[in-house]
C-alpha cells in the first residue's frame, strides 16, 4: 500500500460508493482526509466515523462544487483544519443515459456542471494552496475509450472533456511537480450501478473479465497514483475496467 503519512487529501463526493472507498483507502494509507457531500450528510459522517475509528482524521464538508464560492470554501476549510492540501480527488459525478433527441438543455447543463465545471473549480481553488509535488486525480469513465452503444452521448461527452482538462492541468502544474491523472472505472458494483441491475448482464458482457469490479478496485488505483509510485505519471488515464476498453 502507498505510504501517505503526513499527507492531506480532499475527496469530492466521498459519502458513498467509489468516493467513500477512496476516502477510506487514503486514510488507511496515512492521509488526513476531507470529504464533501451535497445531500447525504448521514452517509458522509458515517465514512468519517469509520476513518476516525481506525485512528485517522476526517473532516466532513457540505458543498455544491458547481458553485465557485463553495469550491473555494471546501478547499480553504481543508487547508485550515488539516494543515494543507496535497491530494485532490475529483470523484463527484453521476451516471446518465438517454437518447440524443430526448436530451434537454437542462440535462446537458447539469451533466457538464457536475462532471466538468465542478472539477475545474475545485482544481482552480486547490492549485492556490496545493504543495509542490501534489496530486490531482479525477474519476472518469470507461466511456473515455469506448462507447458501446446508443444513449451514452452525454456521459461520453462529459468524461471525454475531462481528458482534455487533465492534459491541460498536467502542463500547467507540471513545473510545480503536481501531477494530473484520471482513473477510468468500468462497471463497478455500487448503488448507482448495482451488479444485479437491469443492464448488469450487458455490462458484464463488455468486459474481458466478465464481471463487475468493486469500489475498492478504484480506490487502490487512486491510492497508487497519490503515492510515491505515481510521481512520474501525469496527463494520462489509468483504465480500471476489467478489460472493457480492450
């Protein structure tokens, strides 16, 4: 496991699923962790309580990161209460499906706000405080490399835009030793995309391993990129998708 002793991390959307697994994995590796949530306060506090029960330090922050003031406040509270920021994990997001002709402007704006705007604002705020040699890690999607059929146009658009943003960040922040990477999950068993859901059999058939992954699989990849092993990896994406994009 990566040694993150003495590091501080901010994990957006850390109240459940992949975000919660990431927060706990980073804490297990020694990092002090702040997690944000929008509505699931009880779940966020349960994650923090579990981290603290294991001897770690956790801060819970309510924030709609699509709003500039909220993103700035979340970063500044992390810095104030944890003593700085070394790692930013942009995990907040949601799955969306729908035919192109049925997508409304409101849906388009919401997806871009959550998947791109919130990431940009969070990074912008964090970059002002992040120590040299820091890590910016975003959770993308297997749709970055493969779109298996219709009805995924919004998801593919937003997550592909994340690639361009990450490459730009790598160049912008590289002189400070700060890396910018993406972890692209395949089908992961969470409440947003359960392994027994309506489309689960179809999603399993698209992977080389023929099964769903677990949130801990994504958390392990994030912890690796956040640690010493990730110091020379930047501007690129790591697929943790069971061979989905093969």
